[in-house]
C-alpha cells in the first residue's frame, strides 16, 4: 500500500480541519518527514491560506 493513497485524506485534514502534522502522521502511520515533504511540494500552506481568505470573505458577505 502506497503512502499516496492517504494523500487526499491528509491534505483534507490539514486544510479543512486544521489538524497538526503529528496527528495526521499517527492517524495514517505516515512518517512526519513524508508529510512535510508533501506540505512543501504541493504547497499546502498556500492552499490553507487561500481557503481561509475565502471563508472570511463568505462570512463577512453572507
């Protein structure tokens, strides 16, 4: 079973639920190093920031 199988679930936990890397690592038994690699390579922080901007906009305007 490859680690990438858990990629979508891991990014969802990180971006949508604001789950720390350590908790995601334990939940899927994926090394922290792999998660930090994904976070950097696939720009998770940028995606998190963009989502938070959108959420704030929606809250203020609706």
